[in-house]
């Protein structure tokens, strides 16, 4: 049975239910179900885009890129931002379902909180693409588009290893102090970033070349709710004051540029950032403009570039295929299990960026040269 056929079967059932309910409603009232849930399929239909927040320039870019590329592909879009509040995103998705959007693209605020609303989407015959953050605990996710998130963590950790010139762990070497930060506990990507980084760093913990003086080495000790830079700054302040004294922080594993900015603020408040006390190696992710400028002036050390224009293009291609009874291209069918199913996925490759190759961002057209001055 094709995707379009299966959707029509579900819609026929929904319409039949609406007719039955309609006989029980007062004249002039709209019954729950029925045509309110019938998506307008194909070219010219409207795609629902549910993004988490406008607080990060990255998510603004994601939403705008998809809206623009869906438009070029012949679709209209309904772009909504949830302000990092789960209840907002659920309400927005419910509204999209009610309005009969033909497809939902969802970057979840909390990947485990959408089961009920996505069941409604499924019952209405509306397919769902999980965008960048895997939606958990539901069968009602058709595809997943993201970057290789474990590789992001590996790139960050390997950069620290290379910058500190640690060499091979079995050969030993000088000891360095590192502190660890993780992403938001309600974002499934957090564990992939963390696991990728730990695969690289753990041999150096065992060899003694890297020491976490705070002893906060578990992911649940290092998470940063909502990826918030202010929260990261407060934690870094606490880590320095309680664990360092005359000791020096040599590196900080940070999973995201916004967190990195908070970490840098805390370090500068503690006296880092001068010739006599330089900032430690500090990683990041997303190549946000403020952080790229920070890298150029020598504050943040590294970021991981994920070209969200390419992710948007891949998602648009997936959506267009789904809405035209075609099978979207995927390149991973085994690694992204959401607790209910293994979601067919397409993963793009991230790229490590530091002061030596920021020109790449200009060459790729991600920033203009004048923006980085």
C-alpha cells in the first residue's frame, strides 16, 4: 500500500467518524474530527514547520531556510517558534493539524513530550519529519533529518586532544585539567554529542593525561537545561571557585556556541583571557556569528559547522517525496531508535572550524566576508 493510499484510508475513517459525531452535535457546531483534520496534499499545500526557539540564531536560520526552499519547491509554509516552552509547541502543532497542514516538520523542544499530539497527526493522515532532534517514544515519526551528531562530539573532543598535544593515551604524557559540559537533558541529541566525545576522551582520563577536577564526569552532572548560556556561566563560575584555586583550566568541552559564550564570560571573570593567563581550549557547535567572531579574536577556540541550508534542502527533498508518493532518500536505517521504532534517517557530515579555516564559512557562502570583521 502506498503512502498516499494509506493516508486516504485513514482519512476516510476520520471522515466517517465525523459524520457519526456530526449527528450528535447541535446544529451550527463543528464536530471534532472530519474535514478539520484533512490535509491538503501535493504542490501548493501548506507545510507546518515547528521550530523550538528564536533565542538562537541557528534556529531562526533553520526556519527561514526551510520556508524559502519549500516555497521554491511549490509549497506554502506555516512557520512557528515555541519559545522553548513545550506547551507552546504542542499548541502550535495542534493548530497545524486542525488547519490541515499536509506535512509537519518538527524540531522538538522536548523530544519525549509529543506522543499524544503526533498521534492526532497520524490519525489525520499527516506525515511527520523529525528535524535535527529525534522525537522519542512514538511510532508516528516517518523520517529523521539531521547531522551525524556522534561525529560532532568526536570532532570536539579530538580537537581538544590535538590542541593540547596529548598524543596516544597508552604512551602517557603531561597532565591537563578539563571540565565537561553537555547539552539540554530534554534533547535527544545531547547523548549523541556526549557519547561521541567520551569515546575520544575516556582513554585520556584513564591514562591520567586529562583530569576533571570537579569529578563531574557523568552526562547528568554536566547537562545545561535549554542549552542556556547563562546557566552554563553560573555552572562554570561554580566549578572554578570550588575546584581550581591556583590550578588552571586547560580545556572545556562545550557542545554548543551559546554555552561556550557563557563559559568564556565565567572564565574572564575569574581572570582568564590575558597574556599571563590565556583562556583554555573551548569547543562549540553551530558556527554562530558571535562565536565565529570570538574564534577570530582568540577567545573561543573551535566550533563545529553544520550547514543548516543543506539540512533544510534535504528535509525539503524528503517532504516533497513523501507528499508525492515517492520514497525519500536515507543513509541510515539502524542507529536512530526512538524507543518505539528505528526511524529512517539522513545524516549530513559536520565540519570542525577554528581560526585557521574560518574562510571556509565565507567560501561556502554561509557568511559574507564583512560579517566576520
